[in-house]
C-alpha cells in the first residue's frame, strides 16, 4: 500500500462509560472525512477497567498522552474517585480552557450574542482543601493561590487574545481576598506587560457576572482563579441554552509557559439512560475534537468542524434533545457534509460567524 497523501496526527483516546462508544464513533467518522490521517490510540478508562486495575488504567492513559502530546477523553463514571481529578494531578494540568458561544438553533432564554473564552486556573482556590470541622459549631479550610499556575493561565489567555484580536479581562474578588486574589491579579499584570498589543482590565467577579449578562459582546477572553472559572463556565453555558453542549481543554506547561500536554473532552456526562440507543448528541465531543485540531495547528480544519456542527444544528438537522429527529449517526453525517462544505468554501460569507 502507498503512503497517505495527508499529514499524520496521532491522538491518545480515553474511552469511558455510557455513551462514550457512540461519541467515539462520531469523532472517528468525522476524522475519516478530513484531509488528515488521524490515528487514534485507545486507552480503556471504563469503570469496569478501573475497578479491576485502576492504577494500570491511569498508567496507560499517562503513557499514551505523554507519547502523543494530545488526548481526547470521553465521559467517565465517578465512583471512588474522579478520573478527571486523577488525570489532572498525574499530568499536572494547571489550566482549563472553555469556549462558550451562542448556538443558532438551540433554544435559549437569553437574547444576547455570547462568544467568550473562559480561561481558568485548574488548581488551588477553595477546591484544594476540603477543610475540617473545629468542634461542633465551626469549620475551616485553606484557600491557595500559587504564582506558577496563575502565570500559566495568564500567559495562555494573553496568547489566545492576541490570536483572536481581543482584550483580556481578569476577574476575582481582589478587593476582599487581598492576599490570594491580589497575588493572582499581580501575576496577570506582570504577564500583561509582555503583551503590549493586548488590552487588559480587571473586574470584580460579582460585577462581571452581571455585566456579562447585560453586555456579553464586551467579553471575549476572561481569565480567573479556579472556582470563579467553574462558576462562570456553567453560567455562560446556561446563557447559550445548555450546560452539556460544550467542550473544554486541560493543559500542562513547561517552565517557560509552553504547552506540553493537552486533553480535550465534552462537558456532558455518561448519560446511561440513553447509552447504546444511538440517540446521543455528539456535538460536544465533536467540538472537543475541533479544539484538538486547532491546538495541533490544523486550525482551518478545526474551525471548519466547529462551524460544521453549528451549521447542522442551525439547519434543524439535529438530534432529538434539540428538537430534531436524527440519531447519532445521521447527525454525524450531517456534520460531515457541513464541514466539507466549509472546507470547500461553499458557505456564504454572511454565514461564517459564530
């Protein structure tokens, strides 16, 4: 057999539970249609495997992503421990990136146009310490903000904003949490000095939540400490109509702030009630794969896929959860057709916006 005329991309693939197999099949089908030779390297992270050999499962996942640099992960059941938390700790993921944009064709109670990138420190904050009870009437926990992950999140946010041609907004409660959030804001300002072409302003987190609802067009890249970014991500997803219709990326960095490892996953859960029925909506998994393509410098392909999913939803060719009649496979075929139209330049210019 002759060699493929297309460039090659190796991707670690972390299989999970519930609808994981159906999401994986959708991603594979889209990958097959692209002018790119994608080779997936599967790792079994199912609950069954983890019950039998959790350490072996995580060791295999770690080896695969360290070998190939990138991974796509499907939803996993949390039993004794969260696989996402285990992977975050083993792989030193310190930044989470969640893009949230209005989705034409998805019902929403919000009329504004949302197109925001939330960059969140993935460690520290109030999530690092579960705390302890003191006697019967009090409890205490320690809140941690560290310079290194703050630097990494800020650097990622400013680099992203430079590519998008936007400003960066850093947000926290720096007037109240003067030591912790103050350190975060200090680091962001230090990083901002290295990006003179990118505007920057700080906003108090409670005010930002209100202003994002009132003036969503004023925000494109927001960088925050851990828990603030968690709250903000769900709030923004609610504004566009669904918490489950989204994807995120987790990143690890070297000492110079360069990404060394990246994992991409859909935001939804395992959906055991519909698993195996062929009705799951694969949009979030396809958006996760689109983010992976953009990260690996196949930006035109990633952007075409991202928009292809939106085109299919906007046209009404979608799954039952969004009011359509298509199953997972038929919707995936609609996305493939829309993506190939994008790559062929068949979509009018006025339809290219998010």
